[in-house]
C-alpha cells in the first residue's frame, strides 16, 4: 500500500527544523519508500525547486536534497477554500495513495477549519484507520479551549485516527523509562514511598525564547513544559504496571496515576529572565513566566508522602533534562558507616543533551582509607549506539505511518493534565525577575523552604 504524508504548514519552523530532517532519515533507513510521497501544502505559488532552495536556508542538518526531491511534491493551497481540499483528494486517489497521514503543522486556532475541510472533501472518512490526522501541542490554552478543540475534532474523526504529538515521548530515554522500571526486578520491588525519598523532574535550557517570542509570550513555561512534557514524565515514573504493554493499557495506567497527582499551589515559583521584555515580539508589560518550580504528590498508597519537584525554565545555567529518583538511606546507615554521605543513592534518567541512565551509590574509597565516596554505574545510550539512535520526530513519524499510537497522547491524558494545572492558571502568582539560576534557588529556599542542591 502506497503511503503519503500531507503537511499543512510546510513553510513553518516545525517543518523546516524537525519534519524534513526526520523524513530524510526515514528515507535513508528505507522506512519511507521512493514510491511514497510527502505533499507540502502552503499558500505560496512557487515550484518545488524554489521551495527546496528556501528550505536549505532554514534547515541546519545536511540533507540529501536530491533524494528528498524524488518524494516531495509542493501544492499551492488555501486553507479556507474547499475546492483545494477536493483537488488534493482527487490527486491522492488518482496517484494511488490510500494510506494517508495529514500533519497539521499549524496554530491550534486553524485546526477546526482544516478538520472541516479535510472531512467535507472526503480526504478522511470518520473511522477509517488508513487516514490519520496529526497535530502538535499546545492542545488548547486551558481546559475549556482544549475541550472545545477536541469536540470539533471528534465531529470529523474517530479518536483512533487522532495522533497528538508530545515530542518528548519520542525521545529515546523517555521510551526507556518503562523498560528500566519493569524489565529489572530490583526496581519493581523498590519503586514506592518506602524506598524513594523524592522525585525531581528537570528541564533546563540556556537559551531564551529566540525567534519564538510571538508564540511563547502567549504560552509560558507552565503550559509549554509543565502541562505536557513534565507531567508525561511524571506519569511514566509514577504509574503502576499496565495490564499489557500495548498502547491503550499504557495510557490507562498513565491516566490513573495522573488523576492521583495534585500540585501544591502554595509551592509554585514563577520567574521571568532579565531581558525577556527586550526580546522580539514580546509585550512590553508581559507577565509571562519563563521559569517554574512546583511541588506535587501522587495521592495514593504507593507514593504516600513522596514529593515530586518540577523545575523548568529558560536562560538557566545549563541545558539539561533529567528525571532523578532519590532513594532513602537505610535507617542504620550512619550507625554502621559514620562517614557515609547522606541521601547519596539515586537513579538518574538522562534525557538531554545526553541519553542514558546513571545509578549513584555509596562505595569505599580505594586504598587504606575507610572514607566513603560516591560511585557511579553509568550507561550512555548514545555512546553505545552511535548512528543507530533516532530523533524524536523520526520515531513519531514512523509510528504514525505504521498506526502505532503508544507514544501519542490520548484525549483523557490531555484533559487530566489541564485539570492538574487549572488551579495555578487562575492564581495571581508573583513573578520574580531573575538574572541566573542561583537567584532562583535562593528564592525557592527562602520562600518555599526547599533546598534544590540538597534534593
């Protein structure tokens, strides 16, 4: 069966920065065949060669444009004209493309209009699994807008046809969390409040908003990171073993634990980096947060009393995304080993910029001394599989093409994640202007009583 990917919004950053490199990799690996097609839709009356010349200025990676050109087709298209949808439908059918992915690389406000056009033209028939629609976060701007968008989509598509992308779920180590947890009995027996002291989920960036000012100023760190990426990571850490490791059972387990997660609204710290107001396309009086700290708990017996700390922001001291599982000390540790480092045992899932897993524990220093030091069992995923690891979008596109929904978010996941942050959205939380991460750590320590360095 010949496959096609139809991209709405082919002249946007998402297509240039993520989708085209992913498509190039899929072709190199023969996951996308030469008789498959990628249709690039845009409101620009240009040729494919002109499009490629423009794309070369935007794409940083070295792509094989000669091979790409064989599978790309450019389509002059107006989103608000039903005739263009009908012409596209005839074009796909006449060319024999019956297994089609429609990728909405567009702002969410355009989803209803495009969904209506796709449905009314016959491009997609509700319930036909060979026709899928894909779109990116943000899935709305709040709980109500997310529900509104979803109701519109459900008018035209069945849930089985809808693929909601959270690109973090396509990252290698995010996929590895369930393997480490459930394929190693040592963690299966200790993954609870009796053994784990706290959980820290970090996503730090050194860069500011760069060219995304117009988008970011409407979203902020709460909706851009916590509502999606960080809560998804928390769900994978906190969930119980699913009935099976099939897509729907994994999602059921995630939704169950997300329903148990409660943010401590009194713990929240909002920050905005110094200079944010001078960035391009940022409102002069913007109160948008570029940093957030929050504490949460899973309100169930398994995790009773175990805090989860979320830390994410821009213009910080390093680029680092990690999940840190801090284990409790043995109650007799210091009676037996008086010089043992307290709170030293931890498991770290390294998501970016490295992929890997690190286990830190107490060990004896070599030699005649009885000093106890930190030891590390460190697995570097990217080091061991050079050339064989995939980028998030490459994996996600491959899964869409093959009807695999495991790494995509279901509507009830989206809904409960919006419910989790809805209370904070309606609170008047003070905004701290910060110069660096040390500034923020001091605020969190003095105002919230949490020592980040000691976590």
